């Protein structure tokens, strides 16, 4: 059994300008049946869970700080955009997914081989 993750790639936009980012560089999209928060930080595009694991606030209403942390709009918990780790000390984390910018669009990779994949 391999530990290498297999992804199903889901196109979220043909071009970066099609993503409805707020002034803070955050947007909520759907990929693979999941609501996902997309963030822009420096030259990168990142994908994570759409809601804060603490109280369920939609992260798209927060902002990305100068250190590259998504800041929850409700209680100001901070999460690194690259790996989802909580940087403000509460012990939570965000699920993250890889993002690829290709010539034919922007794609988010959702893990294949989940518990219910055999139903497909």
C-alpha cells in the first residue's frame, strides 16, 4: 500500500480573474462537492477548508495577514495558508489542498480513495 496521495483535479476557473476574491484576497468556491476557501498570498494561490474549525465562521470573510495567515473573522484565530497550521496557539488546523495553475485553468486537487469511493 502506497503512502503517495492520489488526487482528482477539479477546475475552479479558466483564469485567476474569474475567481471572485474579496479585497483581502479570499474567495469561496466549490470543488469536488466541497466548499473551499481560496486565498492569494504573494505570488501563490492556496486552498483550505471554507469554515473555521473553532466556530464555523466562513473564512472568506476574514483576511490574509502580512505573514501569510488566514485570520478568522469571528475570533481572529490564525492559520498558515500553506499548511493549515494554527499559528495563534489554539491547537486547531485547516484541511488544505494543492492548487495548480495550468495553461487551461486553475485546479484544486481533492484526495481520491476516500472511505466512500467504492460507491462511485
